[in-house]
C-alpha cells in the first residue's frame, strides 16, 4: 500500500466517523486521556504491590483474599473508564452514530467487572476455608464447593438480570418468560433436572465427600470420589479407571461409605485336632488374653474368642475383634501379627492345627481275612534253620 492509498484510507475513515474537516485539537485530548489512563493503571498496580507486601505480614487471611480478588478487575476498570472517556471525546467531535453505544458498553463493562470481582472473592474464600493451615477446623471440600457454586450461580444470574435492565429490557417480563419457559424446559430436560437435584441432595445430606471410598451393593460402583458436580460424580475405581455416575442414580440406590468406619474387623476360624481336645481351652484362654493386651486391638469393641463347633476333622474356635486403625494397609499388618502370634500360642501348648483327614474303619470280617493271609505268608518269611 503506497502513501496515496494510506491517505485515502484515513480520509475515508474520518469521513465515516464524521470527523472530516475538524481541527486536530481533539486528537491531543484523546491522547492525553489515554496517557492518563496508562499512568493511572501503572500507579494502581504499584499501590496494589505495596499493599500486598504489607498484608502478607499480617495473620488475617481475608484481607489477602480481598486484595487478590480486586486487583485485576480494578486494573481493567481503569482502562474501561479511560477508554470510554476517550471515545466520548471522539463522539463529541463526531456527527456519526457509530459511537452511540459507548455509554451502554461502559455500563455493561462496569457491571461485568463487579461480577468478576465477586466471583474471584467467592473462589478465594472457597479455597481458604479448606486449608488446615489457616483454620483449626477447615470446611470439607464437598461443602465448600457446594456453597461456592451456589454463590457464583447467584452472582451470574444477578449480573445477567442487571445487564438486561441496563439495556432497557423489563426484568419482570424476563422473569415471566422464564417461568413459562421453565415448564417446557422441565419436561424436555427431566433427566438433567433429576441429576441436578440428585447433586443437591448429595451436598445437603453428605453421604460422602471428595476423597471418600464408596461402594454400592445395588450397582457395580466402588472407588474413591474425585469430584462431585451438579450433573455427575466422578469416582476413581481401584484399577485407576474413572467412573462417571449421574447424580440421579444416588437417589435410588444404597451407598456404603467404608471411609467413615471407626474400626476394622478381624474375624477368623481356627481348627485344632481332635487329638488335642484337652489343649483347646488353654489355647483359647491365651489367645483371648493376647488380644486383650494387644496395643492395636480396640478392647472397647466386641471381643470374642470361643469354641464354636465340632468340625468334620477339627475342633473349631473363632476370634472376633476390631482394630483401632481403619487404614487398609495397617489393618492387614496387625491382622498378620495376630495370626502369627496365634500360631506360636498353639505350638507352645504342643497342639497342632487340623487339616482335612479321613479315618477308614475296617469291619471285623475284613480283619479276619487279613489275619489268614498273614498266617499263610508267615512260613515263607521265616529264615531257614
């Protein structure tokens, strides 16, 4: 593009804006306004940096959250006001209607920036209330996310209504239309609404939270909860595959939450030989005493060690007790220790564990026949004299 084409381009642009023939003073005014906006933005960032340095030394965390939430929206607000001011100067020198949308655009920009500030403030508070380092009793992740989502949804809906009102639309009409349209949407999206209210029930009843191990006896669902959304819940199975469950499913099934158990149970049956019948009671008494004195066994829970049944090839006694820990790995370590100690106790009493055996009883007739066979063979077995 040569010089003549560039000149023609700008002449045509100024003509469309109605600025052709105007003096050049307005250009200086616009430049000054943009320059002041740039300086104001720079100064505001420096002020925020100084305030941030001061607030990091305090123990109050909410002032840090407030500063972080307002910092970026305030900087953008300076540019919105400055550029709208500059555009207003251009509009005053222009006969064009192209710049008539400056004031509504500025109002919408200010409303959206205020909404952005509130959303950032809610997000910062949501993350803060879950940190154990900041609170003695931090809020669980599920509750914090639910409250945060509700607040952000309220802010967004309110922002949309205020923007519509600022553009001249009647909010009452919009709400009436939303009520009629909501009925139609409800019939068309009943599954979506069922999932929404299912998620709401999860947040209110809290049968589980993020990080819990859950399973359902009614469905093939078992794993660790990773995320609870408004439509579905993501569960990571033990083979590390993600499982996406619609929230409406949890309103019609039973859910077991093993993460909230207070103890883990040890339930085992041990069999001793019938030949060691006189040693069963001492063995049982010592096993019972061992469990009562074990540091990892919760003696406030049910503890049973008793002879239970006469088995086909063993005298069976069982142990029924609970560990203090609920950790899966630690539980199996304790269980192994208990079972090895039981082996030592049984051996220390000279008893043996039973294993499946069969005793064949030979009738007397067969015994006589065997005796005759033995008599016939005896001369052949005697050595020669």
